[in-house]
C-alpha cells in the first residue's frame, strides 16, 4: 500500500525535468524496477531498466514463478481458479554466461514473449518484440507488458508493484464507495494530495482555470462533464488512473486542458518550419471564402520538391490538440 512518505517526498522534491509525455513512463519503470529488485534481489533502476533485463534471464525466471503461483492458487482455491486462465507451461531459458545482444539473450527474450502470448493471452497491443529489448527501444510496450504480467500474477497472490496495488485499491473503492474504512487503511495524507493537485493546476495563469472539483479523497470531477478520475501519488509523481492504465496528472492536463493545448499550438506557430508550411495549408480548399481552419490531428506527409527529386517530409504529429491556421 502507498504510505505517507510518498506524499512528503513529492512535496519536498521537484518533479524531474521531463516532458509530461515522458514522465509517466519513467514513473512506471521506477515502480517496476523496485518491484523486481524486491522479488529477485536485482539492482535495477528506472535509468537502467531495459539494460538490466536485456539478457531475458530475469524475465523467464519471473514467468516460471508466475506458473508456480498459479499452480498453488489452483490447489488452494479450486473454485476461484475455474474462472481464471492459469498458465502452466514453464519457460526454458539459459541463465549462465548470457551476453546481452547474443543469440542466447535473444532466445530467452523470445521465449518469454511466447509465454506471455500463449500462457497469459496478453493482447498484441501490449506486446513487444525481441529487438525492442535487445536494442532498448519501444520502452512503452515493454513496460505495459510487464505491468500486465504483474496484474496476472497478483491474482494468484504474488507481490504486485505499487501501481497494481493502487489499481486494486481504486477498484475496491468503486465497488463499495460508501463503506471504505479509512482508519484501517493508511493510504496517504489526502490533504497534501489535494495540495499537490492544486499546485499543478496553479501552473496555468488563466483567469478561468480548467475545472477540477474534489468529490472525495483522491477522486475528482474534471472539465464540464461528469467524468470522474482517481488520483494517487507514486513516489514523486502525481498519477491519474485512466482506462486500464495510468498517466501523470501533468500529461493528462496537457491533453485535456484547452488552455494548455492552445499554449502548445502557439509554441508550434513560433517555429520557422510551422510558419513556412502554414502558408501552404492556407492555400488548401476550405469550406468558405473566409478564414480556413486546418485541424492537425494526425500525421501529415507533404511532398517536398527539392531539385529534381521528390522527398517525403514528415511534418509533425499532434494527437490531442486542435491548432487552427488562418489565412
């Protein structure tokens, strides 16, 4: 369970100088590293997370441990086990003298991936490839896959990362919102949590700030709708429960606060290449003869004529902001 030290740490330390879109990934790597260190006496950190797992040994070792936990769960709770998909096939792997990037390392990682797909039935959208680990790329899918493996293991009674514990805590609160006994569960200092939320909201200087109304401890109503979000503190990060995963509050606001989206659009307009291509977009056919708005909400490929050759130039990718360009 989370404790009060998480809140105090977040209040006393400044958030690491990451882009908001990178911070949530760092927070998850940090949590997974601590979890694996506890289970297997490793020395992982968020900065060395991919490097420390690239031989695949720890991954395969954990897969077999999940299998044993599932077997024990089936023996102790046969009725509950009937409704779950239980992994059973052990992962064969090489554990000695495995050099990162070698054939043995690739084979270990490949065997772990096969186990995830065939024994845990993890969806492809959460999966990664062997080269992602060996070449240390596509960290997002690698992290999401390990979180999903941790969720499955938690169902069999295994130790779970803090994020998974927070998920279970929120699900329990949803199931029985009126009967949560706070005196039996030391979550964190919710007063300080609300102060952290207000501090992040206060970074916007607009007269009318993006509305976030506190409904109860760790639960907020956002925007003009009735949507509710759950907020928790994970070490130095203020995290938001979104869908089946997590995001930092800073990144969540970047995607939903119209003011922050507008600020992002203005920063793009100040770039020379944006000013140049805005002239091109201004000549595109519009719905009327007046102002012509172009919504950049997907990747745009422009054909750029250079000399006698045609080259594809990728403009930029805006996935959540609407940036009007006027003639």
